[in-house]
């Protein structure tokens, strides 16, 4: 009987939330199996039940402190339908969009500069004492200031539209509870030129990394896949609202302009014993071939164009790298992320100059319904909130497909690809070797905290066992 040994990376570092990687090797040190485990359970889908529907947009955003706005808005869009509102007032929709673009901007900036840029700027195998945000501050202080100030701008947008930077209350069923004052508008407009300059320089950083390291990027955690996102009716990128589109690895349409209220006619979720995170797939392709990716890379692959000029120019350059075919490079997520930052900055400027934001018609009304689905393009990808509410106004059903959940299969495949390339045949653990695994996961900007929860200190502990299950090496680092 063959024997195996196991390497575990727990927790995966520089991501939001808690997860671990396990690598199983045979007697010849060849990787036999690799998995990304989501090891904690939160249960929001259960304890949101029996709560009054108007509390939902505030409660569910407690899933996460990194992307609360996304959950707040997805739930609000579902509750709009519960109160019978299919179309918001212009002020309400534009305030929500401004909130959302601020969220996408600050989240992308946080991930790119604080969590991923140490790998890109210093190398995957650089000294870990340098390969972190403090290393960026020490060696590239101007870049560090840019990162902090860009994120601050996005967070201030959230505060002005939601009431607080984290866990705000700005969106309510049927609309919003405030508009944007002239003073608030002018506060942001004075910084717009700087934000546009910085967003383009961040784009150049991500683009140049991809182009200058094209051979490495092209051979790192890459695989063909389908892609899913919302698009506008004319095929444009739309991060707030649209219909569902899915394409296969060659760019052929799987389904197009599907009303997301019927997402369950096209998507299913599989449960596996070794993870608390589910595995979605496209029904008609089956659970083996129906998995797909979401997020910035997928959004740029599925959309036809972007309706802001600088971002659309960047999109065409991005698509030119693959001759218009879908881009399947995992590390290209970073480039795609920065194109979306440029788009968000352009959209924020347009909205700030729109007088509708000073309107006082904030809430629409309609005929009460029992079911609603809200979908939004969160920083990490398509986010689905589905609720049913009874005649007593209490939630009776809740299903959440979090953005990172859609990417579950892809992240596992990315880990497997890297493990086989960098670990197979290696007799000893090195920190750099393990960081390659984490780089593959970090490319997806996973928000594991949306499905996990852990308390206290979480050290990174890695142990290596021989074929007889004897420990032969190990490392532990307090975080």
C-alpha cells in the first residue's frame, strides 16, 4: 500500500480571513493531491432567519469588515424587491453607485498595495522580513503614501454615502437615507486629479509587472476556465447592476443576459466534506466541467467594453495580449484589478458632478413581495443574496453565494498547479516554496472571512512528514 506525507500551510497569510492549504506527497515526493480548506463555519444563512427584513442589509454586512458595502448593497437590492421597488429614484441609485465605486476602489487598492505588491516588487522568494507592507514603507515610501491616501479616499466616499466607513446604514429597502451635500461633493472633487494620476500609475505598475515577467506570469497557476459576471444590456462592464453572462474558455457564450432573479436555473452548488465553502457550477455543464471563475479577470473577459474612456483604453490593451480571447492567467487578476480602479475613479468623478446626488427624493415604494434576489459585482466577483420573507415581515429563507465561493474550484486548481511545479521532488520545506502557494491564492483576493471566523493568534505552522508519517521538518512563525 502506498504511503503519503502531508504538508500543511495554516493559515494562508496576507488574505482576508482564515484558511489552510494541505499538500499530499507520495514516497517519491511527488504531489498527489492539493487542497485549499476553509476550516471555520459562520452560519449567516441560518441566523438571519426570523429577523425582520428591514434589518437584513445592516446585519449581513457583519459577514466581513473588508467588503461590508458589497453585502450591504446586495441585500438592499434584494430588499428593494421585497418592498416592491424595481426601479430606484435617480438620487438613490446614484448614491448607491457612488458608495459601491468607493468600495471597489478602496478594496482593490488595499489588496494590491498592502497584500500583493510585496510579492510583485520584491519577488516571490524574497526574505519574508522584507516581503510585507513594512518593506514597502521602508523601500518605497512614496508608493506606501499613495496606497494609504487612495484607500482613504475610497473609505471617505463610503462614509459620506453610508454614514460610516465600516458597517454603514446608507442603503435601505427601496432607496437610501441620505443624499450628498454640496460640501461633501466639493471635499472629494478637490482630490480628483490626484486620484486619477495615482490610479493610472497603479495601473502601469500592475501592467508592467505582467509584461516584464510575461514568461513567469504565463506559466504560474494558469489553466483554461469558464468565466461569469454581470454585464449591462449593451454588454458593457457594470459593477452595480446588469444581467448574468457566462463564457467558456474559448470565449463562446454559455448563457447571456440572464435575469439574476433566476440564477438558480443556471447555477448549482456542490458540497464537499473537507471544506465549509461550497463549490458552484453551471448546471448544464455539470459539476465536473461547469466550474468557472469570477472577479476582475472574469469581468474583463466577459464584458464587451467599459463606458469610461481611460479604463476602456486599458481594457483594449489588456485584451490585445491574448488577441481578444479570454485571458486565463491567474496573475493577470492584478492588472485587471487596477483597470477597475481607473474605471471607479472615472465613475466617481462623473457622479460627483451629477446634481441628482443633491436630490431629496430618496425612497421609492411598491407592492409588497415575498421573495427577492440581489446581485452585485463585489471586488472579488459576483455576489448573490437570495431571501424569502413571510407575511409577518420575517426572513424565512436565505441563500448567499459569496464572490470567493465562485472561485473555490479555481483556487484549488491554482494551488495544485503550483504545488506540482514547485514542491514535487523537494525533500525540505522552504518559506519561499510555500509563499508560491500563497501567491497563487492571493491572486484571487479571497475574502475567506465571508465564510470563516477565528479568534486569537493564528501562527503559520508548517510540518513535513516522511512516508512513514514521521515528522522530519517543521516551521512555526507567530503572526
